[in-house]
């Protein structure tokens, strides 16, 4: 499995924190591998004590689904999501502020931020991923900033997550559950 390296993670963090600093935002940025295990994290001087675990939780959510953590916010109270948050001891945070990182169409990690507004967190992470040259960000629907009419760096509207094998398999498993009437897509 291809995974973002420590050096690459540090580049994402450095570029993201530079963008946050230029915006006057104090935050933490975490970078995780595709499984959600922490690779690197940094907290700016003066950022609140709670920002490191929140940034990691958002990155974990993004890595888990291979999509922006903000895309999961509307469904955060769905039984499936609540069960996942409970299973992961509250470390899974489906709130805006994290983005997945893809290399050659393969999920290699995710980066999450916390300390500013949700949009500021996501903007810092987007800048970190985009400026570091580590990988690309792909999207299906509107990421937070996209919904505001701004284009997300690296987004190719013709690409979808579901052409990639691990995510395609995950979607198929969810469709099987939906067919059994255990839950519907609207519930997650």
C-alpha cells in the first residue's frame, strides 16, 4: 500500500501552517495514513490545547472514507456514523476541516486542521496539500469552499472516487446493506 511519508507529511503541515499564519489563524494540522494512523502533527504556538486531537479526528474521518470530512457533516447523527464514532472512541470527527490525499488515483493519506473556523481549517489543509506537491485532492460533490463558489485545487470533475478498487468495494458493501434494508444512503 502506498502511504504518504513523514517527510511529505511535514511538507503538507509546513505549507498549511504558513497559509494559516498568513491568515492570522492559530491551528493544528495532522496528517494520517490511509488507515487513519497519525504520521505527523504540529500545533502553532498559541493554538488551543484541544486542536491536536480534533485535527487528527477530522483527518481520520477523511482517510476512512477517502473524501472531505465536511461532506460527512450533514450525516454525522446517522446511526451508522454515530456507531463509527463510538467504535473509534470519539476519535472520528465528521466535521469540515480535512481532505484526503491521492497519488496516482490511490488514497495515500489525509490531512486535517483545527483551530480556526471549519472553512479556515479546510483552506489551510488545502493549501498544505496543494503547495507541498505531495498528491492531489479529488472530490465527488461540493467541498465546503466549493459550495461557496470557489474551485478546489486539483479537482478533476470527470474523476470519481468509485473507480478506485478499495472505495468501489466499500460502496458495494454499503449497497448490499442497503438492499437488506438495514439502512439507506440517506442515513449516512
